[in-house]
C-alpha cells in the first residue's frame, strides 16, 4: 500500500517526494522560527541544549517504537516500563551501596540490571503477543498496568530516591558533556544512527517493512514473522532501558508518576516523523525530528505568556495535527495537478 | 494488590470473628477509614500515616477496631463504603473522598444508616452530611508562602511561580498567594503549570531560567515540583541568586530545611498526616464525652530550621 503510494508520488512530480521526506524537518524549522519570534532566549545555547537533552528520553524510546510500529505492532507499556526499570535500578543500586560502596561498580551493575530488565520486558511483550496470539494492544495495555503498579508497590506509593553518594558518581551521565554536547544528546544520536542502519540497511529492517505491509504475504515469503516481531519488542525494551539509564541520574528518583503518557508521546513522535501507524513504512530520522518537535512545542509554550496556560494542550494538539497534515494531506496532490 | 491483601485480611478477620461468635469481640467499636490508594507521593504519605495511626490507636484502645481500605477511583471508593456498612457493620466512617461530587451521595447514605461520619480534606458537595470535617487550608498555604517571600525580599523583587494540576486546590492556593503580594513591588514574571510533578518542575524551571536573567525567588507550591526546580537551578549554576518555597511537607524537603539549606529556607505544610487527626478526633467521639462535632481547619504551618525536626518522618514514603 505504502510502496504503491510512493511510486505514484515519484512519478507524478519531483517536488512531492522531497516534500514528503522533508515534511517533518520543514515543520521543525517552522517551529524554530516561531520560537525565535516569540522570545530571543529561544536560540540561546542553553535553551537549545535543554531542548535536545529533554528530547532524548522520548526520542530514544521512539526509535524503538519505530521498529514496533513499522512491523505492524504497537507498544503501550513503554512509559510504565521506564518507570519500573528506573525504580528497579534505584532499588538495586541503593542495596549495593551497603556492600560495594557508592562507586562506579554500583552504577555499572545498576545499568546492567536496566538492560536485562529492558530486554526481558520487551521479550515478554513480544512473545505473549506472537506466541499467545493476543493483539499487541491488549498485551501491552496489560503490561502497562502491571509495570505501573509494580513501581508504585516498590515505592510504597511514594518516591524511590537514589542514594546521594551514587548520585554523585552517576550524575555526569546526564549532566556531563563531550566537547560541549550534552551526553544524553550524544546517546540519542548514537541510538538513532544504529536504528537507522538496522531499519534501512539490513535484512532485518526489510523484514519489518514486509511484515508491516502484509503479514500473510511475509509469512508465505518464508519470513519468521513471530521471531522478527518479537525482536522489534526486544529492541523497544532495550531503547526504554537506554532512556532510563540517562533518566535516573537527572533527578535521582522514580515514582508512580514517572513516565506517565510517555507511550503516547513516543507514538506521536513516530507518526509525526512520517511512519505509518498501520505499519509497513518507517523512518528513523523522521522519528528523531518528531521527538524534538514535541519537546520544542512545550518549550515554546513555556517561553511565552501570550497563551493561557489552560490552553497548552490545545496548542500542542493543533500543532501535531497540522504537522502531520502538511506531509500527508491531499492538498499537495491537488496543487500539482 | 495491597488492597487485595487488605480485603483478604479483612475477610480472614471476619471469618475468625464469625467462628468465635459472641466470645469477646462483640463490644468492639469499628471505625472504617476509606482513602485513595497510594498513586502519588502525597497519597502515599496519607496511606502510611493512616496505617501508623491504626496501629497506635488500636494499641491504646483495645475496644477500637480500625479498618483501612484504599480505592483506585471514585466508583471503587463508593463500593468500599457500601461494604464497610453492610459487611463490616462499622460504627463510624472516616473518608477522604476521591472526588467531591460522585461521593456525596454514597457518604450521605452511610450517614443515613446512622453512622458517625468524618470527612477529610475534600469537602462534600452538599452541606450538613458530615459530623466532623478535617482539612488542610489551601488559601492559607498560598497566603503564608506569599507572606514569607514578601518578608525575605522586602517587598521588592522578581519571582516565578510553578502551579500544580489545574484544579480548585491549585486555584485557591494561587489566588491567595497573588492577593498577598498585591501592593508590593514584587513582580510575578510568569506562572506555569508543573502538575505537582518532579520532571515537569525541572523542565518548566529550566525554561524560566533561560527566559529570565534575574529571578529572586521561586514559589514551587509543592515539594515534588520543588525537587525538580532545585536540580534545574543547580544545573544552571544560579543557586546563589534565588530561594525556593515548596509546600506539603515531603521528608526530602523537610530534611533540607532542617540542614539549613540556603536554597530551601522553609517549607509550608499541607500534611498527609491530617488523616491521623481525623481518625483521632473520630475515636474521641467513642472514648470520651468531649464534644467533637465541628470543623477542624489545620493551619498551614511554616517549617523552619528551628521546628523542622517535629515534622520529619524519615520512615514515611512521602
């Protein structure tokens, strides 16, 4: 379906193809212009670095979501999963302080725990939905509730706080920088590059596209559909784990309100970036731009008092819809005719 | 899951009670306590203080039996109330309604069944149902915070405000705060919602910091927001420039006040321990002949380095 659309677009006019791929970038440039007009402080180095650093959490998770969605799945559990993994990391590291002390080993073991939990949680989502033949929507809705309750339970309803000694050791992972670029931004970029190579340059990526386009045909073409789909959830889990690894040192805490609605933000970033929600076509760089756009909207709203606070959600919703319309809508085809 | 265990526990107790019919337990006075489940920090503290008060009261008065149930939503809480009356046959109810409107009628029915009713924090939509009303004071929290900031800044300076989730509670606090600052030369640069959430507090404060080159004070209104604000200010390396006033009485912030942190000189209480106040007042109804009916509005106590120790509960999750 999607490949048909693309060939149609490329034959009708050269203008269209570029626009479709560039759509999210142009929308982002538009937002940046808007931000600069609203407040001079927008383009200051500090503010830009804030935007990109903040976008890293949702962005990294959204890179994983691009795989899941491209292969025709959906994962609603990522926000809760992030909260649960953050909580588990904090509990493990706090326990280790007694035996290992607040050193680098403690942090490394915490990170290892995060990676293992991420892979395991992703595998559960993938295996239960493929082998159990249950819609991913239901499976991940279920795990979403499970992880959310688990973190509330671990925190006794309150907040889990990381030991202050460990916080000092771990702090550079969020607050540090290399050549002036904050560490989370570098991690975000690295994850995106790996994601791009995996999705666009490997057989695995092509299989994701094929399964998302038509699962039956993919199965007849001797693709191990269940295995590939499960792997996309594992990648998603791994991405959530990477996001928590840079999230925990920021405020050193996790509670039941950590990561609420991150799943929707991640899915929105993916769709704004040009990936099809019904699967079959995915674009990693679009996702990256989508995540930055979402963060930028929030940032711009904080930089102005022209819009009532109560309407923030409305402005965000409107910009998201307009951004997707600009790259999808029929208006381009009519113009070119 | 906790609720389930509690139900199980309650069921076991009930079973045992039935087995030993009429032996000793007959004269016990049962007080049901219905509160929201621990889904956020403040409610976590609420549950913890309710459990502590239960232990303490039951140890002091052997003839009092406290049953604490927590609900995840208004409907679930309404069911809990029915169970407390019909299954547990309580003599009194202490309830912190999830939401005022949907729980007004269920609480009214408990009252009509002849039970003593204490309502905590969120008032009901109809007057005259409850015998006792215990609540924190939202406008007072805003006023006291404003008063402190005025005093510290000598009526002159630039401040930013981080608001909570858009609700009546937030509006009452902010209105009283703004009113207190009227007529001074304190300029509120801007107010944004940070939803009583650490991450939002951090991000909103980062944006305030890049937007305003000069900030003398921050009213974070809530301790979760305040913790996010602290990190943002530290990151921007502007800790010497301003101070932060939170609210609620979270142990992390109380600890900072106790240690004399320059960044958080005070905290204003809106204590989840108010559930214990309500339980104690209700118990008094049955253990003394002192009149207890009425309205108890707790003060918005200012926690300073001198008195912080009295409000520090290191074991509480909040």
